[in-house]
C-alpha cells in the first residue's frame, strides 16, 4: 500500500509540472515540426511541375509585298493538263490542231507517211502508223530521225526515188498533219504501244513477232 501511494503521488506531481510548462502533448509538437518542414518542399516541387509560362511570341503581320509574292507563286505555274485530257476524243484533238504552213521537216515527213500509208483509215489507225515511226527513232534499230525512218530504203513502198511524193493539199492531208502533230506532242494515248512494224491485212508476210493490235486494215507488231 505504501509503494502504491508513493507511485501515484509521483505521477500526479509529473502531470502538474507538465501542465505548468505549457506543453500540449507530443503529437501536436510533432505535427508543427512536420508542417514547417513539408511546406517549403511542396513549394519547390510545384515550381518544377508548373514552370513559368513561356513568353508570348510576337506576331509578324505579312507585308503587302510578301502577300503579292505568295499569290504569284500560286498562280504563276498552273497545273498542266494530262496528255489527252484536254480533248474529249481523238477527233476533237484532230480538229483542235493548228495546222500551219511553217511545219518542220520532221513533221512533214511524218505527215507524208501517215497520208500515204494510212489515209482513209480510222483516226486511231493513222495515229498508230505515226507512233510506229516515232517508236523506231528511239529503238536503236532504225535511224534516229523521223525523216530517216520514213526514207529508209526498203521500208515504205510509197517512196519514189527515196523521197516522199508531192502531196496535193486537202482534207485528208490536213488530217495527216494533225495526226502527226498529236503523235509528236504525245497529246493522245498510243493505241499500239511498243509497235515497230505493221502490214496490211490483205498480205501475210508470216512474221514471227508479237502482235500488238489490229486497227482498220493494218496489223501492228513489236
């Protein structure tokens, strides 16, 4: 009993001294220290996560000269029409050619060959004849010029003394000239791509060559 009374008296004395010293308990003191430590840390972290806003970039108003230059770039070079698309048909392409008196020698040679070898044939057949001659100029197996191909000995039976006979001007020759222009300017799809030879259907030379097409009275081969 004596030991218990003494222990209770000491505990009461300690509590009283603690109250007089002004302490509110260890949990509150720890919380205050923790708040004082964490607030600067949060502020530092926030500064990293949310950096200052970037400086606004000043706008530059285009000058009248630069706007004009941009318009010139857009309008100076309009897209070219694809070959053949400017005409609804081959007949329209023929009618749309400007056949003048200042034709080059190459154009006249090609028109002469088209005239003598295929006048009266469908327009696609006349164009095919013109393209055979042009194909030969790039094949490496024939002369490199149109006149050279047309006048090559043993190739075209309409030649007279190695030259193209004189042609009387008329509707058929104008058509031949127009076809020659279309073929040289590649204004219409080639109906016989890669063809280098042709003959009339009434003859049978027995060529062992790949056949490309039959148009009108002509058969075309590679």
